[in-house]
């Protein structure tokens, strides 16, 4: 193969790859995975390397490049979120039952409907589950390998994006939620009980002003 033919398959300069990633993230309403970025960029481009440069370039700016689950997005810097309050707050509210159910799913996932009812101490209406599914804050997980094979629920990437979390491990306020009776004293399966966590932020109360009535 000649040098001219090989040049047709050379990756663009890294600075140009960075611009491409910036353009894709800026135009996308949803977070974009590295695999999707690589699929949309020219042959030989390295989205991971371009992302690292872009993330560094936006440090300290009004918007930042953030990881959301397994994807990436451009979002308003967390300390400037108050400036967006007028645009993001809606007049309709989540019901208290929906907030409690969402908290239980987030901290105990994967969790079945029966387990949610056991923790709350009351039955969970179909409307509450449907509301959270419609908001795309929870989704169906794997079925349990137990009699009846009940379906489980887990939080979604949209949930993580809405609350500015990289993963469910970043959820705050375990002590506060437990003292309010929203969670039992058992840690999620496979995780240690963190009794020293004392963050006073309860993100789910904020959701009351940003969701919908069932």
C-alpha cells in the first residue's frame, strides 16, 4: 500500500478529535458512551483520549464534562446549579409514596416490589411504579431466581444524570433516610454498612418540585 493510500486512514489530529467529541456531547440531549463516540468519529480516532483532554480543558469553567453511569455529557457546573433553578423547577410534584419508593430502589437495588413494600410497611400502588417508570428514573432489572421469579427494579442512567451522580455509589444521606424510616438498617447486598456517612443532603426531597403527580 502506498503512503498516499495509508494517509486516507490516518486519524485526525488529537486536537481535532477533541473538537469532535465536544460537538457531539454539546449537541446530544442524552449522555453518550465512549463506544458511540468512537462509532461516530473517523477511523483511528480515540474518544477516550479526546475525552480526557476535553474534561481537563473544561475544569473550573461554567460547564463541565462529566461521567454519567457509563456515558459522558456536558453539564452545568454543580456549584452554579442554582442559576438554572427557574428553568428546571416544575410546578407538579412527585407523591410522597413515589419519593419513598425511589429512595428504596436507589439504595437497595436490585429490589422487588414485595421488598419495597416490606421496607415501607405499606403496599405500593401500580400507579407509583408506573410513574417512576414513565419518568425513566427506574427500570426493570433481572428476575430473582426464587419461586415466582419476581422482577426487580433498579435506577437508570437518566436518574443518575438528573441528580448529577456518576454511579449509585455516590448517593448521599444514608443516615438521614434511615432515620426517616425510608430505609431499613441492612446495607444493600454486597456492600458494607456505612454508619459514618453523615451527609445531610436529601436529594429526593428536591425531586418533589421536579416530578409529576401519579
